[in-house]
C-alpha cells in the first residue's frame, strides 16, 4: 500500500462489496455457508471466509445471484489475504454471470492495480465508471492509476470528482490538493 492517505477510500470500496445474501431455491446449507462467509469476513477471519464461500460455491446449489455474491465475497477475502490472483479469478467468474456489475469491475481493477497491471486495471475501472458514474471510490482508484502512469492532471480530476461525490471523505480532498500543489 502507498500509505494511509487513501486506505479509507479503498476500505470503502471493499466494504461496499458485500451484498445481502438473499434466500433462493438453494438448500439451507449453501445459503448458510454463504452467510457464514460474509460473517467471517466481517469478523476479520479471511481463511474461514474463504472456506465457507468455497463450500457454498462448490455445493452446486446456489442460484446465479447467490453464486455471484459468494464469488464476490470470496474474491474480497482473497484480496484481503494478499492473494490477488485468486481474487481476480473469482471476480472474473462472477463477471461471467453478471457482466454489467460495476462493483465487480471496480474490485477486479483494484486487484489488478495492486499487482501492477495498470492497463488491465484501467480497462476495468473505466468500465466500472461507465456502468456507475456515481461511485466515488471508482474515481479514486482511477486517480491512483493515473498517478501510476504520471498523468497527474487526470488523476487530480478524478480525485476531485470523487470528492464531489463524497464531500465528507478527507482522503479524496487531500489527494486532489497534493496533486494541485505539484502542478
């Protein structure tokens, strides 16, 4: 990580990942495992979160929406455990079922960013913004990516857009101001 100045924004992106696990035609065990995955994540135990999500996914009993949630949650648990490759695999699998999910694109972009795969990350974050132009964390991540490629004007513009969407976020404002001082 590049410091705590943007950690809050990335945490907001990660926290926004979790969807309420709904009930469907899946057996109680698969849904319970999906719910347990989420609860373990909230409690900070990524290994158990991965375990429960994996059980739900492997059960073959989840309907599409619940499967997307399980893959998304397991992807975040992998990311938080430092396993970006597995996170990307889960986000990609979920995107095959939900190809217009902005949050999945944002999360995969962030995992690519952490691996230093800037082109892939920019492709995904641009798609996320195209699908949901009201997500301040997506603009923040794109700003970080623009910084990586030394496009400071675009980075500052995205940080300012993130701040406009979420005026109470100090990280967005500070990052934009820091870039403004550079120019």
